[in-house]
């Protein structure tokens, strides 16, 4: 089992920045990919960014150049630095972990990010 605890969401004005953190515990040593998804009202949950244990990174086109994902393997923590935030970035952001050898996904409880003036 893996437990994921997110922090760092909140309200920010357009053009502002936020940093999300997600701490993994439990069988976190076996995590292959850590990442962030988001879900806006009326929309499906979608990938924002992911980073593998080998350091491979993927971003959604809509956040490239504005968001940066990073991972501290020693602390089993993943970060999402979000800059130049736009109102369309408003969503609940979920931390996600995938364990390849078990083919299993884990999700955090979600943290609200609201971009509004």
C-alpha cells in the first residue's frame, strides 16, 4: 500500500505561482512513476505532469513552459512548481503513483487550486 498526502493548493491571482507537494509513504520504495493530474468541474481528470524513477518527465501541452515537476527520491516526495497561472488552471489537483511491477495506481485526496482575481 502507498499513501499520498498533498499540500500547497490555494487561491492565487492570474500570473501568480503555487508549489504543490506530495509525500508518499508505505511501500513508496516501489513507485515507478509519480505525477499530478487535475480535474476541473465538468471535465475528466487529465494528466498535468509525471516523472519516473529514472527521471523521465512528461507534461501536458497546456502547462509546458509554465509548470515544473521534480522528485526527491530520498524523501519520496514529488513537487509541482506552477508559474504564470491562468484561470483555466483552476481545478482539483491529484497526486498519482504507479507501481509497474504490480500494475497498480494510487491517488491522493486532492488539493484545490483556484486562479482568480
